[in-house]
C-alpha cells in the first residue's frame, strides 16, 4: 500500500481541517453529528476540490504540462479552483463553460480574477463542455503547447486520490477523539470525492458507511461512476502490491430525491436545511451541494428517506462551495 506516497502531489491545502461536533443540530435531529470542515481547506475560499487538485496538479507538472484545460458551468467551484491551482503552479488556465456569457459573479468572478481564459460553448447542455475541452486542447497542441486536460469535476482516479489521503487524516482524528462514526455523509456530483472516500475507507478499514447524496446525476449513473472511480483509486493505492478486491465488491450508497429543481439550482428543502445549520452551528452550507445533502440527512434522521437511515454517530463532510452563496440563483446563473 505504498502507492499514495509515490504519486506526485503539490501541497495546496492547509490540513488537517477541523473535525468538530455539531451539538445543537444533533439535539434537533436526535443523532450525534460531527462536521468535517473541508470548506476550510485553506486554498482560495476552500472546498473539497482542493484535495483533488493536489494530485491532479502534481501529475500535470510531472508530465511537463504548461497549461491546464477544463470546464463546467460558470458557477463551478471545480473550474474556478482548477484555474486558481493551475496559476499557483505556474500554468496557464483555460476554462470552457456551457451556455452563453453571463455577468461575472461568484465563481466566474473569481476565475477571472485568477487569470483564467474563459470561453462559452453557446449550448446550455452540460455535456457540450466535454467537446469544447477536447477541441481547445487540440488547438493548444497544434500551437505547440502541452495541455493537462481534465474532465468536469476533475473526476479521475488521480483526482479521487485526494479523498483517500483525506481518509487517513480523518482516521487520525477519529483515533484522537475516540469517535467511531457509523456513517460519513456528503454531497455527490461527479463522484470523485465519494469514490476516494470509499477507497480510503476500504484501505484503512474504517468503520463507517460512505453515504453520498446525489445533487447532479440520476442515482444509477452516480453509483456506477462512484464505483468506477473507487476501483481506480484502489488500483493506484495498490500499485506495486498485490491488492485484493476491496471497493469493487463493496456496496456504494447513493441517495436520490434531493436534487430539487435541477443541478445548480437551490431547492426549498436545501434552503431550509442551510438556514437551520447556519442558525444552530454557525456553518454556511452552499446551495448546490451541501444544503441538499443536509436536507437528505434531515429527512433520513426523521425516517423519511425509506432506503437509507441516518445511523449515529455520523460525520457530515462540509465540502465548501462558498462562492455560490453569493449568486442570485445559488449556482447556475
Ligand atoms: C462544494 C462541492 N461539494 C461537493 C461536490 C461534489 O464532489 P464530486 O464532484 O467529487 O462528487 C462539489 C463538486 O464540484 C463541490 O463543488
């Protein structure tokens, strides 16, 4: 299990992020809840993608890349942080956004501030970004550049390694606090964070179930994607060793039903959940990811989510997304 230490990584995050009890919320929901504060990863305005970018940028630099190409929506936390991390590592940053140009607020404003070169596909389809990234990368190669090309969300096994590494950090904190959580809850989008956590839990034999709340894709697609990424991480972790099948044979847990009006658009249940957490614990949950995951946890605590129960004690991963707190629609624009 030496794979993690042999892979190139750049240090971007300030870790460990705090693991703290949420006493008021626990009382209200009748479950012992702790927050792992990855909104405080300490690069840009923080967030879960910082951990993925440590490995993705490490890999890009080791391959001799001189620029980074990725994309998503104009309010993507991922795209903004990828651009910021690229610039921090001395690479030019190119972002492809779906849709048409919009006023620069939230993440788009920050991406511009970071010096990202931003283009729009002109199509409202999220998938239009994938073709846009490929075309732009080809153009850059024709110009003699060496682009590091990353998919939406940075959802690759190398990116997902960030949360295998974070699992080690959490394991140390659990040891120090004596906490033995039965579940770890989080919002799932492209699947890299949950995939990395699943692989990490398997690797370290951690006691909890990783429960993802999908806020982007239908659950079956999400299950497949998380499983694939977890297996990819497992393979990287086992590099040089003869690892037995771990994650691939584990059940992936994804909860559906909390997307609300759509990806990137705040939901009523999420807004209520975010209000409750701000008013009880002094923690802001973003409207696109964290708020919807918390809405699911609140429902599960009251037994409303039939296919998954909140099993106490549990940890809720606060994944960041702070810039979208300041956008009118809570995400998509
Ligand atoms: C704030 C926040 N939380 C959660 C997620 C979901 O992470 P993943 O795409 O790895 O599933 C994202 C993805 O961009 C995010 O920005």
